[in-house]
C-alpha cells in the first residue's frame, strides 16, 4: 500500500493566496458589481520595462536561427546575467559577491521553499510571525515540525513581531540553526537598519547558524541608510544566503526570473562537526533538480541592468511607491495606524478587528481585496496587508470606496 507523506496532512487545507482567490471568485459570482480591485496578493500590474521587452524579442529571434539557437543553458545561469548581477546589485554597494556565487532561478518562492532540503531534518528553525507562509509550510512538508495547535506548529521557534519591536523580531531565547529573515518585510513592510541586521549576523556567527535572507523587495527601499543586501553587513558572507527576485522589481511575476546568492565561504556541518561548503551542496541540488531559466528570460533580466533598463525600473518602482504613500495616508486619515509603505510596497494596517472578518467586510462592502494578517501567523491577527501593486486609477478608486465605507 502506497503511503503518503503524512506531514502534508499537518498543513492548513489550502495555501493562503489560493484560499483568498477562491473567496474572491465566490464573491464575484454573487456580486459582479462593483468590479473587484485586487490589493491582496503582491502581483504587479504594469508591463515589463521596454528595455526588457527589446532584449526578450532579440533573444527569441536568436532562438529562431540554427546558428544562434541555444539548448540547455548552464544550471546556475548564463554568465552575462550573473556578472551583471554581481556588478550592479552587490559590488556597486560595496558587497563582496562574485558572479560564481549567484544561482539564477525561476523564483524566490521556489528557492526559499527548496533551500531547506540541504539541511538536516533535525535542524532547529526560527521563523518570524507574521511571515510569508512558504518558509513555514515547506518545513512542515519536510517533517521538521510537530502538529498545528492554536495557530502554531510544534517544534518551530517563532520570532514574534509586534508594535513594541516594530515588527523587527528580537533574537531567539533558545538555540536555533536556521533563521528566516525578510527585509523589507513581507507582509509588514518593516525595514531593518544596518545596526539591527549586524546583531543577527553576529548571533549567527556565534551560534554557527545560517540566516536565509529574503531581499525580494529591496528595490523599494527609499531610505539611503538602509541595507539592500545582507552582504553589506560585515561577517555576512560566513553566515547568510540571500534571495532576490526580478518579480516585483521589474514586473517578472509572470515571466519568472530570480536568483539566490550562496557565498563560497558559507559552511554547514556534519554530525561529527566536519565543515562542508553550502555552495557546493546547493550547486549539486540545482544541477540534479533544475535545468535553468530560459535564455530569452535571462536576456530580458540582464536588460534590467542596462542604462535604459535602470531608468525604466526606477520609474516602475516609483509609481508603485506613490500608490503605497496614497494608501498609507488614506488609512491613517481614517484612524488606522500603519507601518510599511515607506520602503516597501506593502502597508500593514492595524484594524484591531478579526482580520478575516475585516477582509470579508471590505470585500463585501467595497469590492476591495486585501490580505488578512492572520493568514501570515498568529501575530498578524488584528491586521490586514494592503498591496500597492495596481494601477493608480484602481488604487484611487479603491481608496474612495474604502473612505466611503469606513467613514460611515
Ligand atoms: C505576496 O503577496 O505575499 C507575494 O506575492 C507572494 C509571492 O511573491 O509569492
């Protein structure tokens, strides 16, 4: 008799954003008017930058001729993209990362979900609450947790975020081996300073732990003093893996391109204490399970680093950040304290109400979709997340509907 992986039965029945999509579809059937405006899942709405489109087309043309056609590419990504990344995203910010430490992939979701499999099943995991659900669910699937009780899995060390710590978690009180951090944060939009990040890097170094640093939203940082990469912090090359994505930065949610940095100096240990290169383990994993991102997509991603691409990406990001400022201002004016939205496309709104009830009320009365904070963990109860990824027109319409309803 074939047995299932019982760990899957510990999971909530459906993934947060699938659950929301189903509720929204049911609502639309019941009430087609007014049209639904989606400020829930962080999915971009604006077209790819022109520079990316031109490069994409050219690369497709290359695939149309035998002389320039490409088959399997390198699993870690083409050098032209890895070199552009190393130069622009790291060396230009004083972070010492080489092109050969970069693994191009089809998404930060896949990489942050898959990375745990190179670590031991007994690894002690620290996960923030609230959190992007992928970090948690993939460790549940891998059997690193016990059962789900009162909104939490046994066996996970939760790092609470709240108004007292500004949703920047404090160090864990018990020993942990693997720490998930995301800044600017999804879902709260909180951003970490270099000093606070240094505390985490030092903690990891002292405890021979590894930080999995999700920096998918770094392009939205407006405050020049904040770190875009954990590798701007001294010592991070010895303790951190960083995840980046072109999804939100340059509109690649549908096109798919991201990358993960695994420094060659990063070590993890066998039971007897022998050090092993994490880079070589991840490389081994990727060579076995992944065949790379398509050539035209990598050419489109590399165009992000051209002069034209940089300007167009900056415009896209600025446009979404104008939405973020409008949302933040409107919700605060209605008496709802907010964090985020300053260095992040997400606004974390304190409603003090049951967050699924608030989600349902907003959808029913205004047709606006948000994300209930409780979907990100118990510390998200009482909050909703509003995403700035939509057109100005839709955001403005959503805010006037919200004003009319919440003022009443
Ligand atoms: C979100 O809304 O949290 C993100 O879009 C999810 C993702 O990037 O997978």
